[in-house]
């Protein structure tokens, strides 16, 4: 609920605090690859981004849902039923599938990020 209040997110959300699904999918903690890549979603350099993350974690209202900073995520398109349409497990903090790629694969409208700065700095 703090996340929804802070970001204005109004949709249903499922969480897995014990990380059972996370482990079942083979997701990892830590940096699996030190490949120097530029994430399409990261808008600052590594040092500045790290400093901002630590500052937000210490001072912001989002403190109670920041989670494990070493936890790597991923992108999935699932269903109906047990069907897996797409699965990408992040190898490091910059290894993200571009949002519009996931939206295209899901068959939904993509987002134009060039003219609309829809980044919420929390």
C-alpha cells in the first residue's frame, strides 16, 4: 500500500515476500555479469544513481518497500493458465528488456518516452 500511495499505482498487484516464485523461476541475487551495457531505463550514471538510491532508502517515504538491492528481477508474460509466452531473467542491474519490447510482445500499446517524461522520482 505505501507503494501505491506514493506512485499513484491503482491496479491489482501480487507480491511474494518469501520469494518462493522468485526461487522457482531461478532468479538470482548479485551481479551475474559485469558486462558494461547501458540500460534504456536508467537515466543517470552508476555513481550518481547509487548515491540517489541510498539517499532515497534512508530518507524517503518509500523506505519500507525498497527491498533487497542485490535482488535481480526479470520480465515475464504469462497465461492464460500455465503458458509462458516470454521470460527474461536479469543478469545484472542494467540487464532489462526495454519496456516497449515487453509491451509489443504482450500485444498492447507501446509508450512514447521521448516526449513524455513519465519518470516518478521517489
